C-alpha cells in the first residue's frame, strides 16, 4: 500500500573525500512516510520487506528514484555525484535483477558510472560463484560496486580479490571508538591497508567526531560518511550541500 500510495522517500547522505573535503558521492537511504506512524526508518520495515519478498518492488522504486534524482541534478547543471543504492540478498538473487538495473538506467538516462550498488559480504559470499558472475555483468554495464558493512560478515579474501569491487565500506562498529580502542584502531588500519593494496577506495561509515576523521586521514582512508559531516537529508537539502561545498572550495 505504501508503494501504491507513494509513501516511500529517499534521503541522501554525503560521502566526503578526506583529502579535498569535497562531496564525492551520496548514499540513498529509504524512509517510509506513514500517514499514522510518521517517518519510519529502514530497520523497522526492510527486514519485513525482505521476508515477504516486497523488497523487490521497493528496491526497484529506490533504484529508479535515486537514478532519476541524480539525472535531474545533472540536467540542472549541478556538480552531480554518483549515488549508492543498498541492495539486499533477495534483490541481488532475483532472476530479473540485472535486467531491472539496465532498464532503469535506460529509462532514467543516467550514465552507469553515476550508480554504485552497495552489497554486504554475506550477500556476496553466499554462493560466491554466482555472485561473481552477477558482479561481472554489473561491472560490464559500467556500474560501480561497493562492499557495505565490511568486516562484520565473513569474507573470503580470495573472492574479494576476484570480485570486480571498487569500494570497501568499513562498518560503523569499528569506527565508533577509534582511535582510543586499540583493537578497533588496529582493525580499521588493517582494513585500510587491505583495501589500498587491492587498489580499492576505502570509506569509513558512522564518523561522528573530528578525532575519528583525523585518525582515518592519518591511516590513509580515502573517504568518510557520518553525522560529523551530515546526517542523511532530503534531496533539496542535499542539493544545497553540493552547492555550498563547491562554494567553500572556490572561496
Ligand atoms: P547502511 O547501508 O550501512 O547505512 C548506514 C546507516 O547508518 C544509515 O541508517 C545511516 O543513516 C546511518 N548513519 C550514517 N551516519 C551515521 C553516524 O554518524 N552515526 C550513526 N549512528 N549512524 C549513522 P538507516 O538510513 O537507518 O539505514 C539502515 C540500514 O537499512 C542501511 O544500513 C541499509 O542496510 C538498510 N537500507 C537503507 N535503505 C535501504 C534501501 O533502499 N534498500 C535496502 N535493501 N536496504 C536499505
Ligand atoms: Mg549502505
Ligand atoms: Mg553500512
């Protein structure tokens, strides 16, 4: 019903380059604006949507809306940045997934390099052989690929090397207590080293404080995302962030 009545919306959270301070991307995050419950966050409905299979049409809406939004920013002459869309296992394994992505890119006219798909280790490693072929097909289309929540699932390092991945996203749980927690600091440092040695972009999620950003910059992490920079915001607000970011760099 929420789909039919157009009650889903997207918020966008900026990804920031730690060296230049520029916004380099956005992550699209779905919300449900329920007439009786107000704004409902994905934790409360995505798992149910995954169980019922409804994540497939919802995911398709998210993908289309994210692509449409970025194309409309490009059309308006804005310094548009690639948008990352979260993809659950049910969507990724769905027979029509690749066709759906290709169709949405065609319909919205968005160049594939402006789309990144975020997948978790658990999604990819479950039946890694078939994941590899889907990833290859996405890569051939020109879509960018990221591993989300990295370090919390189970990764086969040999597959990690075989998959045509562009980005590793360090899970927020490792970022929260850096640099004081020495274990988390060691893990974060190791993930950055692993990613860099495999020529991947490494981004840390959930950066809430300056000292976290300072540490991440010191260890060579490329990008950050988190409340310290900006919470996820609506499209209009995100557009403002892009304009201001550019203005700040020029002045
Ligand atoms: P995720 O992909 O790992 O997204 C990051 C989550 O961390 C987002 O929560 C974001 O708002 C939150 N976050 C960002 N910066 C900070 C920070 O500095 N501190 C803290 N404490 N949190 C931060 P959100 O939007 O509630 O989304 C939760 C999860 O729901 C996402 O985790 C993703 O797995 C899933 N999700 C969101 N949108 C979609 C979607 O369109 N499709 C699918 N399949 N899953 C989605
Ligand atoms: Mg994500
Ligand atoms: Mg994540």
